[in-house]
C-alpha cells in the first residue's frame, strides 16, 4: 500500500486495467471456445462486445478505486462494502441498459456477470479498507515520531539552558573583580569577548549538533575570559587535526567540561592548570587535566558532566566516557561523521 500513499491518475488507471483483467478472466478463458462456434460474420461482433465488457469493468474499477481512496474514509468494512454495492448496482443497471440497446444477444442477467459485479465491489471494498487502515497507522506512527522528537528537543533545550545561569554568574564575578582593579581596557575587552561567548551560547540552543570547528572557535574566545580570570594560570593545549574539524558533536559540549575543571580544582601559581584537548584514534575528542582537589567540597549540584552525557544520548544515541587515574581526569567525547 505504500506506493499508493502518493497515488496519481496513471497509477489508478493501471490498477483499474489490471483489475478488470482479473475480473473478466472467465470471459477471456471462454473467448477462444466461443469464437470457434461462431460464423465469421458474428465473430467481430462478439469480440467487440468482449472489449466493451472489459472496458466497462475497467471504468467501474476506476470509479470504485477513486471512491475508496478519496471519498470513503470509514474504517467500518460493512459500511464501505454497502457504499460499493450501491455503486455496483448503479453500474450494473447502466451496463444492462447499454447491452440491451446495442446487442441482440447478451448475458445481462447471467450468474457469471452478477458474480463479477459482486466480486468487483468486494475486491475494492477490501482494497480501500486495507489502504485506509495503513493510512491511519502511518499517521499514528508519524504523530508518535513527532511527539518523540518534540520531547527530545524539549529535553535537550532544558539541558542546554542549565548551562547559562551558572556560567553567567561566574562571568559577572570576573567583571566585578576587573572593575575593582579599575583596569578599563581589559574590562572592555572582557565584556566584548563575553558578548561573543553568549552570542554563541544563545545560537547553539537552536542548533543541536555542530561541527567540531565551531566548538573550538568558541573555546578560543572563551580562553580569553579564563586567562583574565586566572591570570594565565589556566592554559589550553589544543591539538586537533584539520581533517577532523567537520566531525560533529552536540553544541556546548566543551564549556561544561571546562567549567567542571574550574569548579573542582585549585588553580593558582602553584597549581597551574593545563587542559589538553586532543583527538584519539577512534575519532573521540579527549579532554585531560591534572587533578588539584580543593580543600573544601565545591558547592555544585554535579550537573555539568551529566548534562553533557544526556545530550549525547539524546542527539547521538551514544555516551561519553569519564576516566580518573594517576591524578589525571579524562573525558572522551565521541564524534559523529559529517552527513
């Protein structure tokens, strides 16, 4: 039934012609035998009547097909069959009228003809019933898929929106510190970079998956903010091959991980933080950093890495990998090849 979902006139005509062959098959099988008993003068008349019969059933099949596809949308088979019987009865009356007025001898009231009309109505009732059942199921499946997508999109938007407040308040604290130092030039540059960062965050909320190159460009802008905040005690070592830049990952995957590093570690002159962002052989972005634990437990709800992992599950049906060994913290982000 899938090929009929976008049916056209040619498809309907073709189905009607093929269906008529099936319906008049008894007449086709009898035709050579009947012609053998007729004079030459009567053979052409008999062949003409047979062609008329075939074309008439083709027309009836076409009308019933159109009615069942376009007009009758009930899922009650008995109701559909009744409509087709009424149409078939009208067609039968028309066939009898034409046959009697044009032919001196015809089987207008024969059992085979009545059976053929009955089978035609039954065939297209079944055909229309199956088609509309398929159509209804297809619409339900599409509605389910739309609801799933909307649900996933809502979850992803909610997860992305969790990033903004936390980062926003940290940035305000940095600006406050700069204002107190009365360093107007650096403060202005910081505000400009902060504006670029927030522009990317707001745009990313509508993107879903983005190329790795976009995330790294964002990190380049973000580096300035971190350098000002930590006076170059936070350093980024980014080594990603150029050919891997088109690979994709969820937008804002790197920001929560870097923010997680800042929240959970001591970063000062004695504990200089070097964040390495590299690529593995399995096309995974590898983020590693040394662990300098704070004396007091940081005030955080631990949503950063969980947030990223949930978005990877939603958008890529995969998960990130987190490892901790020998005072080194590692996060592996799988990438999706560009489609």
